[in-house]
C-alpha cells in the first residue's frame, strides 16, 4: 500500500502542475503568434509579387499604386519606389 500524501504535498504538486501548464500555454501562444506572423508575411509577399508583375501591363493599377503608395511610405522608402513614382531625385 502506498504512502498517503499530506494535503500540503498534494497542494505543492498541484501548484507545480499549474506552473507547468502556464508555461506550456505561454509557449503554445508564442508559437501560434509566430505562425500567424509568418503566414501574414507570406501573404504580403505573394500579393506584392502579383501587384509588381501586373504594374507593367495594367496602367489603372499603376496609377492607383502611384496615388496610394506615398500614403504608406516612410521617409526612407521613397528611394525603393523611385522607378514607380517617377522620382528622378534619387
């Protein structure tokens, strides 16, 4: 017959399990967020490649991008899109 554990020992065991579950929850949440970020990055890359491929042949799309792009660019981004924006200053 096994030894009976005291209530204090049982409580300590439960606290340990609670801490371990908390750590597992944090780790799983971090992995899920990382996966979501990677999926979002991949979607942006794929969508961007489609848009870039169509810019040469779709003048309406090119005009739209030229009007919208400056709204989302940071100061240092202008050089990256100089060819699209017709910016000859770079």
